[in-house]
């Protein structure tokens, strides 16, 4: 099992100094991660709020790749309906060249209405825009002299986007998917699967099985494809630390829920959560990878049993204290990470025809 690091880039306020500090922390952790056995750095895309100071993830990843030359860098995810596909392909191909072929392209439809409104778009129409963008993006990555006329995008003159990416035929594409329809779409296009932090082990098992079946139906070998999930992590024996992690993971889920429901980040500050919903605390407890190193390894093995081949680990979430998160990361890197290469996904994902 591969273990990447997730960076959400949440900030305590929208002030210049606080945001600069957020970036300094990020790049400091990238330097720290180099050579410790993580598979890559994954960063999200969000706009207009302190929920995540990552409005330009490809720029951040370009610097991260320089600081950590042994690690892959990826997006989890780029909100594809907010991009012009030609602009995206130019940036993605350039980043793949600059990193020597270490870039993973994670894409998704997005879910925060205020972000779409800020770009003059409607989240309700995101599926059609997303699917058309995928079609054009893949053509621009692999073909020359492309023209295109769709409902949302038009390329009126033959174009060949330069530079061409290092990885052939293009960087690996990972798609965020929750619904069965989206999972099947990802399989038809040969994408790897990204699943969200809010899915339980049981839900992940269903997703992985559906993906493997859909890949076979599309004439593809599941052994050549991967499924990833994001997980909040707290590695430590301290009961108070685990309680803090549980509360802050719940707070993170609540932040996300408020913004998904149309919350507006006035002044760039995401909606406040003064009291964490106890129902979400219970849910967070089920989703956390938490406890002493042996317990965390056992939880990773459970995820592998559900077909997961990669975990993108988030160590800072909600209002998690920086030092507590850092101690958790260091313990995880020292006493969990060396043993994760021996964890293998279940047979149905390896492609040997087994099932859950």
C-alpha cells in the first residue's frame, strides 16, 4: 500500500501574514517528508475561503516537486468544471515536464456552490461541463491539431498543446467519484479512483468492487488500476490527543458540509463552527486512522481488505494544533510507514477474479 500526504492548506484567517505562514508550513512539511517513504504529496483546489489556501495547486506542486525530488506530486482534486481545458492541459503538461514525469492528475466535479458562483458558473450544471472537459482534455493531451465544438467549450482552429507531457500517453488520471454512475464513468475512461474521506470501510469495499467489475466490463485489467482514499490520521497513544483528533476531524466534516450547503465565506473566512455536531464526532471516530502504530497498521489492513491500494493521509484538519499533528506525523513515519509496503489489497482488486 502506498501512503501519500494530503495538504488541505486551511488557514486560521484570511490575513496576509497568516496565509504566508500557511504556505511556509506546507513547504516545511514537504521538505520533512522527502526521503521518509511517503509516495507523494497531494493538494486540493479551493477558492475564495480560508477552508483551503490552495487556489493555485499546480504552482504549489511545482515548488513542492523541487523540494522533494523523490516524491510524486498530485492534485486531489482539480475542480475540472472551473478550468478551460486547453489552459489546464498546457499547465499540466508543463508541470509533468518540470517534474520529470512525477505528476498525477486528480480531477473532480467540485461541490461548493460559492466557488462556482465566483467563477460565473452553476454547480447544478457541473456534470455536463465536467464530462465535456474530460473529452477535450484527453484529446488535447494525446492528439495534434485538435478542433472541438461542444456545449461549453470551442476550439475553432487546429491546436497542438506544447510541451507534450513526459509520461505517455499522459500523466495518470485519478477521478473523484462517489455515485455508481461516476465510478462506472471513471472505469470506462481507464482512470484510477479517488474516494473521499467521509466513506466508511464498508462503503469503500462496495466502491472498489464496483470499480473492478466496471473495469472488466470495459475490457480493462483491474490489476493495472488503483483505488485511493483520503483518511484523517492521528498516530499516538495519548487519549487526549485522540479526543482532539476526533473533534477536529468532525469539525472538518462540518466545515465541508456548511460550504457544500451554500455557506458563504464572507471576507474570505469560511463559516465558523463554534460547537461541533456530536453526530459528526461519532462519524469521525469511524473514519479516523487513530491509535498507537500497531492499531493504525491494523486499520490500514482493513482498508486494504476493502480494495484500497493507496491512502492519502491528512495529519492536519479542523483546528488541529500544529505540534500535535507534527508528533503524529513523525510517529507515523517512523513506526507505521516502514511496514505499509507489505499491505496488499484484496484479490478482487489485483484482478485474480476473487470477490469480497
